C-alpha cells in the first residue's frame, strides 16, 4: 500500500508540472491560433538560464527565479509574438507548424552553443523539508510543484473570466477585427499571451529540472508530454487540460511501477504519453475549422521536359564522376545524401503538393529498411515489397485520423513516430538483441551491385525516377486535385470530392517513397539499426526540406545534401553542431512563410540569367530588313501592333484586332499583331 501511495504522489507531482506547461500552451493557442511545438524547448532554455543565474552569476535562488519568470521569459514571449509568430494564426496550419518546429530545433542548437555539454546540477526547492503521509514521505519540492499548479489554475481562470484583458484575449480569437472596432488591440493581446505562456513553460522547466536533470533533449521531450493534456482539453478548456495532465502523470507513474519488465509490455512503459496523445487525438473531436481564412501556398514553377532531362543527365553524370574517383567513405556520404533527398521527395508530395505536415517521415523510412532486411531478398522484388509495406503502414496511420486535418494530423504523426521509435524499433524482435540487422546490396536482373560506386549511382537513378514520377503526377489531374485540396478543402468538399480517402492514399504514397529510401539506405550501409531512424531526426529533415524548398524537386535534392553535411561539419566540434542546429532552426522560422525556400531564389536567378543572355543574343543578331530603328524625324511608325493592358483577372482592355490569350501576370503589357 505504501508503494501505491508513493507512485500516486509521484504521478500527481509529474501531472502538476505537465499541467503548468499545458496551460501555457493552451493560452497561446486560444488567443493566437498558433500551436507552439517549441513550448518544451522554451522551458528547457529557461531552465538553463535559471541554472546560469544561480551557479555562474551567483544570484540567490529567489532572485534567479524572479528574473527568469518575470523578466527573461516574458521578454522572450513578447519578442516571439512581435517578430516571429505575428499573423501565423491567419495562415495555413502547415506554415505555423513549420515555424514552431524551426523554433524547437533552433532553441536546442542555441542551448548547445551557449551551454556546451557538461555535468550540471540544479538543487530542488526547499530540500531540507519533507512531510510524511502514512509510510510515504513527500519532499518540499514536490509540495511546491503541486501548489504552483493549483495557483496557476486559479490565476488563469481569474484572468480569462474576471478581467477585461482576459475578455479581450478570448475575443481576439473569435474576431480580431471586431475587437479593434471596440478599441481593443489584438497585437498587444497576443504579446501578453505569449509572455504568460513562455513564463509558464519556464516554470515547468525549472520545476522539472531537478528531477530530470539539465539535459537538452530529455527536458524538452518530457515537457512535450503536455501536448496530450492540452489536446484532451481541445486546446481551449483549462479544467480539462489540468485533468488530462493529472491523468497522464498518474498513468505514467503506475505504468513504470506495475507493468512487467520483460516482453512487449515493458516497452509500453516508455510510450505512455505518446499512446495517450494518439488516443486523445483519435477519440476526441477536433476543434471546428476556421471559416474564411483559406490561403494557398504558391508553388514553384514546373520545369519543361527538356529541362528535366537536362538536369537529370547532369546529376547522373556528376554522381558517375564522383563514383569513379572518390573514396569509399565519401561515396557512403553521397549515398546518404541521395537517401535523404528521396525522403524529402516524399515531403514534396505530402507537404509541398498536399499541404499536410508529417513529423514521421524517417520513421516510414525505418519501416522500409526493416522490411528490406527482414525479407532477405536484395532484389527489385524485395525493394518494391519493402516500399509497399511502408506505404501500407502510412495508410494505416492515416486511417484512424481519417477525419482530422492540420494540427491534429501532424501531432498524430508525431505520436506515431515516438511509439515506433521506443516500442517497435528498440524491441528485440525488430533489430535483434544487438540493435542491428544485416542487409544485402541490391541486385538487378540477377546481377549483384557489390561496388559502392555503382550502388550509389543506382541510388541516384532511383532518385531521378521518383522525381520524374512526382513531376508527372503534378502535371496531371491528380496533381491539380492535390493543389486544389491544399488551397481550399472546403471548396473541394462543395464540389463533391471525398478528400478523406484521397488523404489516406496520399499518406500511403508518401510513406512508400520514404520506405523506398530506407530500403536503399539499408543496402548501402550493409547493416542498419534503430539509431538510424530516431523520431527526433524527422524534425531537422522537415526543416531542411522547407529551407531549401519543399514544393520542388530541386529543394529536395539540395536539402538532402545539406542534411548529409550537417553531422559531417559538426563531428569535429560539438559546439559547431549546436551552431548549425540554431542556424537551421531559426532559418526555417523565416523561410517557413515561403515554402519554396532557397530553390525559389535559384529559379529567379536562373530566369534573370536566361533573360540577360537572351537579350545579349538578340542584340548581336542582324536587324531584319524593314524592321530597323524608326527615324525620329518621321514620327511614330504604325507597324500594325496593338498594346493591350491586362487586368488582374486576365481580361484585356483596349482595342484588339484578334483574340488575346489570358496572361496571369498582373499588370503585364503585351503587344500582339493585328
């Protein structure tokens, strides 16, 4: 009985910390419609700041706590609201998710840069005091944690329901323009909400740090457990949020105490928060969709067939050149870049064309790699079957969340990735007792590709084939349907399109492409392990895809190369790795609003170069008879051409002697022969 009381107290203390973090998450979402994926990362950084004040600066504990909760955290929230998340709630959910995921990765990199890895200790509050309940003792720190959660709940209730600013916070969600008419300031309300939300994340981080330790990932991912509590409250009900946090804390504590330590149930102990989150998302109805805020994403231009063939030939020639004179280690890096590029092509289909965000693409790649190794058929049949198995898993993931969209869909993939990582990939029946599996090199038509250079070239061929397939799909009817559903799901539903089952097929196809990449990667490495497909690595994968351009094949190839170079550049200096993480994360924050990324800049430069080159060539051509420069003394020459001005909708204004094709460029002027 005493052990049950002990685990109950531990669960309530953990639930209290989750409740504090989840309440801040709910507050920012209900006032700005931005779900802050980086909420736990903010708590982690503030815990490091608290340690810095206490240990390095030598401030008293209460002074350090006051500086973090009342100065640093609110100032950070104000800056984020004013310069990072402003207007995100009015745009597509996918953009807000990418921006906050960028904050997530960037803050981890910033923490690694400012506080390099080292052993650090944070003392609990009131350590000399303890209270006895029966045969169980509860520490002073645990009492403070529970009391803080109660105080936060009461103060937030009074703020939102008994104050004028609380009324303005709730009104800013429903109709910010109407709030302006009544003298309210939605920008100020959003800044205040983010200031309070980051302060609550900081409080949760400081309360948990003495239990978890000052670790970049453990503290961040532990606070992510608050997502499940926030989703139970449907991101708007604080009482349900607190109830969900307490229930999650108790379930986690009881699972660690009473589940068996062997077999499949042993792995359940580590995924209780993820299972709780997935169950809540599937069983609870999602919040109603916002009306009148349909905004599409501008897609990158589709290249012509000639350009596709030219660039594909150039890529294959470049890889063949590398395969002929680079070392084995360098060729493995080139093959890894091809793997990441193919996985990013799956994001081009799902996110760039379909508008859905997945946080589990590397997990699907792991499914393909595991299936390829288990099948023990290193041929085209085994490769295709591995991709189909991954596609089936992707479709199965989409089935339970068939009615969900946007944020709910993305969080369900995050929960699935965590479950697969800790429950399946780390189990003995998956990668074995050693955590690795052998995989043979791919063979085609009975010929085994043993050379690493030849295998890397084969991977490049598959990369080109997948890219061609995506471009052909984008040009066809399915591609136009994808863009239409991405830009306006409500309009597609009005026209009678059943987008739910289409989404299942889209998820399955995207997972199949990622599974193909994983199977090719298994053959490249020869052995694969669970560490190759950790769920956290899907976040920088998504960010680099967005930074380089998630709507284009070029962006996927560049992003795959960048993700391959990331560990290479940071291998010699851990601080450099933190700096690169920070650059990628914060770069994605600013690039997230333009999903065409750096590839779009390259396209513009290419068009400018073609335009200048074309003008130079035309200038050097001889002037045709009768088309020379007009004599200024003779006045204007009527050559039969008519200038036509175009309106925004493509209709022509002015005298036109013949039909004029609509032009999409707004304000363009064309000359057409009469």
